[in-house]
C-alpha cells in the first residue's frame, strides 16, 4: 500500500473539485483537474474546459510559470502522451521540470493507457497513482463505461409519488415533483451527452428534452434521442425544435417521409422492440459518455430487464396518486420475492419539498456490467 501524505490527499481532492467544473462542457472528453504545488503551497492549477482547448496540466503549468520547476503535479487522470487536437501533457510536464506526479488513475484510452506514466518515468519524474481512485472513477464513470464496456453510462430519471406511481391512469403526469426538483433535473441533463425517450412519450407528453437553466450557464446541448421503431412521430413534437440536435433510432424496415430532414439510424429490432444494447453502441460510437433516459414505464422497464441501467435518478414527491396510477417500471414480471431486483442507495438528498434518490441496480446482470465498467481506470481523450 503506497503511503500518501495529508498534503497529497488535500491536493488531490482539490484537483478533483477542479475537474468537476468541466462537467457540462468537456464531453466527449473526461473531466480533468490539475494542481501544481510545493508542499502545501499551490503555485498553479487548472481544469479541462472543452474539447480542443488546453488540458488541465497545460493551464496549471502556465499559471505556475517558473515555479512549476521542482513542483508536484496532482492530476485526476493520467497525463496524455499523444498528439490530438493538443500536444502531449506528459511532455509539457517534463519540459516544465516537475519533480513528481501523483495521479488518481490510469487512462484506458488506447493511445494513452500507461504510456503517459512511462514517458514521465523515462524523464526521471517520480510517478505514483491510485490516490482517491474511486472518486476519480465515479467522476468520469461515463467516459470509463464508453471505453471499457463500449457503451455509455445509462441513467434513468423518474419522478414518483409516495405510493410508487409516476402518472395517472390517463397518462397525466405534470407535475408530480416540485419546481426545485425540475430545475435539479436540468442540471443532470446538462452533464448528459444524450437525453433519450421513446415515441410513446413524444406522443403523450410532447417533451422538449432541452436544458433550461436560470441565468447564464455554459454547456453543450445534449443530443436528443427518440426511439421510434416505425418513425411514427417524425412529423410532430417539440423534440425537433430548437438548436439541440435530434437523432431518431428506428427499425430497418421503417420508411421515413420524403421530406424527413432529421438525422436517423437503424438498429436491429424484434417487431416493435428495438435492440437496446445496439442503441447504446450507436451512441458510444458517437462519443456519448452518459445517457439520461426520460421515458415512461415501458421503456424504463425494458432497459432494466436488459441489464442496461446503471443508475436510477428518482425524485419522490410527498403526494399520493392511488392504486390505478401507473408504475415506475412495467414488464418486469416479478412473481415472488426471490425474483426481486435489489437497488443500492448511493445518495439521498432533499430537493425543495421532494426527495432525490440515486440508486444503483445490483441485480446480477447489472452488477456484472457495472463491475466491468470500473475494472480499468479513466483518462483523457484529446
């Protein structure tokens, strides 16, 4: 077990907080923070803001100037060692004369994956990594998932009453949760690479699936994804309006209208049921790290049955809807207690008058998939 000082822990925690500032702007790149310090004195720091812009290490080096020489660099992810839209951060750290690099985790991106550490060691720089690795992996769980599993991290957002329902029998659902919870959802949308819904939700609720935040805020509009096997909704709905891009995913035999201008892609289907794993592979190929599903009980249940749900973002409102209202998930076909799906409570937070729960499925399929996602470490893509 490596020994880390109290200062090492303080500085790495600072680097992780810096990294998180890029949550709404860095995708498809991961969030990265860097702190340069002499002992407990910070001489430079920075975070990666957006793709194509300077990486966290470069910003920290420029802030430190000559004081970077002999400093310890605390980085939340392994410094890159390749040239993409920017140069290798490992070379920049060598040129700056840092004496030691402490990294939270290794980068599974094929063009890095340990080569950043190797380049630094070859230059005589002391390298240690693994400090606060769990926190770093959680920060970039979508990036890790895309590289290691070949699919994005999938989060299902739901709002329910105290008696476990999401809508009235008629489908009416506005609004179960309060205004504070709805604004909180916008912040989760802002960090998502894609917002996914089904054709049924488009027809019933006509959602915009856009990020609407109070005051000025910088973010990259998430891709709106509509699962529509027969392209039945392409001529309707606010999901096609505004600047955010929209992608329709359909079955191969669907026939789009002649004037259909939106982007679309076909995936395998069994009748009206699209291959959901194939949908996620399509999104991974587009560089999507995190997908937020905002749909009804049928599609939410289908993702859960397929073992593809990594996280449930659940808002619980202090209201009752009665026995005829609609459930959270449909189609689970649980007959007895031995078939129940367990959830691990990751977080419980009051949001206005509602309660926000973050839950991780721990059923066998989801648990195996989740373990694979973090078998490696996360890193930096140029």
